[in-house]
């Protein structure tokens, strides 16, 4: 099971799972294509060494170099796929989750009520291929959270604006405030237990745990 699936709170729903765009593989793929081009030049334009006497040809060394370049590009794509496989993003009904890190795990969990703005940056190529950087501006010391080269970044932004914020009881999706439905004591107690479990598992930092716990206690 994924990290997000294992750490959902009772009643929490996953609205969107943003993913990286395949354009992240382009630099390594370009290296492999360069190696293929060098090999083609070596086979078609550079004469092979003549058998017997005479100076050695340049075709064989050129093919060795081309093979090394192709292999480097393929290894680069494999490494990119391996590292990206450890990253996981999700927009749920109560927070945005960003888990990243290959050797060391880094988890950011941003409550929806703390998201102040969502910016999407796309180049011309990004607009054609439907990818871009999504930047969340949040309240707190580490106020910027970046999701680089995300597939369909506008969908990410629209889910936050049109689906998630209105359900938080603090925003109408247009910057206004709406009344929150009162939570029952049973549901608050369940969320407290879940918050304790997330803190013990390391999913929440000490500051996030204390803030969430105090907010839930005020609802009792």
C-alpha cells in the first residue's frame, strides 16, 4: 500500500494524486539519442580499419564511445525512474501531502486551511505538453512548497480551488468565509487518536502534532 493510503485519517478522501510528467526523462533520453547518432555516423561515414598493414581506423573507437554514451543515457533514465518512484503526492479532503526522498524521507503535510495561494508556472513547451511547476504559498516559516514538472498542473490548481477549500469550513473557494459544520465529540475523539498515531509513526512533526491536537481539542 502507498504511503498516502496507509496514513489517511478516518473519513479523509483522496481527491487527486498528482504525478510527474515524462518530460523529466528527456535529458537522459537525449544523451542516449546522441550516442545512437554518433554510432550511425561511425558506421556510415567513417571507414573501418583495413585488414593487414596500414594505420588503424577510427570506426571502432567511435563505436565504443557511442556505446558508452548510449549506456550512460539509459542508466540516467533508470536512475530518474528509481528516484521518482519514491516520491508520492496527494490532495485529500483535508491536506496536501508531498512525500519525497530516495535515501532519506521528507514528508510535507499542508492543511488546506493554511494554503494561501496556488501558482502554476509553465513554459510554452509545458503548455503544449500539459506540464508545469505548481507552487503552494502557505502560512508558516517554510511558506513555499514546490511540485516540479507535474502532469496537468491546472487540474491540481482547480481541485484545490473548486473542490477542497469549500469543504474545509473556512473558505468558499473565493477568499470568503463560510460556516463550518459542528463536529461531534465522537468524530473529534477519533481524529485525536488518528493524530496520535500519525505522530508516533513519524508522519507528523512535533509542531504539526501540537497544532493539530490543540485545534481538535478546541472542537470538543
